[in-house]
């Protein structure tokens, strides 16, 4: 029986870095963003479906994020339509990954874990968190991100406090050393539970 551990956190909270630390500890990681990139690529399942139903978001056989943004700017309801096609494909990709694994613990790195209801399929959830000022500093340091874009992304995500309240484990990502120690602590606790089961 594989233990399914969900990892989530708002933008700029250090989720990718934390996921990499779980990977370094030998835990297989499924990355929702990477799955979407595969599905959006030319020949990907999402590209094939969207080419039929929303050809204006396809460029060179692949789904174009820029064309999606432009379509959503014209008609905000486009987002929920695209999600209706893409979310089931992402869920299928996640299930296939889980089905291929015989590891005791696998990690699912899902930015919108709670928002999409994916937490229901997890045995436990880790939320990464950092102080708001550090979060903002990290996000605004990314190329091409404006304060307005940051605020818009935050508005679409569940508030950090709510995520923390729903988590089984919270990892503070202020320093790399403390984050790594927290990752190891979470794994020690889970392995202890598995040994007792």
C-alpha cells in the first residue's frame, strides 16, 4: 500500500524547492505543472482535444499559454471551459503515476490541491508556507511578474491561513536548512506510521 502525500502552497511559498528535497530523500514526485506541460505539448492529449473545441488557443500543434491568457481576457468563462477538459486529463496522469509506483511513499506536487479537490485522494497533505513579505519578494523577483499579476494569482488561490488549517503538516520555507530538516521530519513521522500499521 503506497502512502499518497499531497504537497501544496500558494505562489512563492517554496513548493518546487520543497518537492525537490522530497525527491532527494528518495520519494518519487508527480508534478502537476509538468503534467500540464506534457498534455499541452504537440501530440499531448489536451492539445488534441482543445484543437477540436478551442482552435484559437493552439499554435504549432500545441496549446499556447499566451493565447489562453488572451482568450480569458476576452471571455473569463474560457478558463472554466479549459479546466473542464484539462483537469480530468491531469487526474488520469496522476492516477497512472500512482499505479506505476511500488514505493512506500509518493509525493503529489499540486499547486491547486485544495481548490481542485485533489486532497480527497491523499493520505496526508503538506502545506509549504512563508511570511507574506518573503512570498511577495520571491514572486516579484521572477522575470516578467508585476505586482498586479501577483495580486491576481493570489486572488485565485485559497488563502495561506486556510491551507495551513487544512494541512496535516506545515513546512516553513524561510531557510533551506530548516526546510530540509522539516522534510526529513515529515518523512520520519510518516514512515513511523507505516511501520506501525
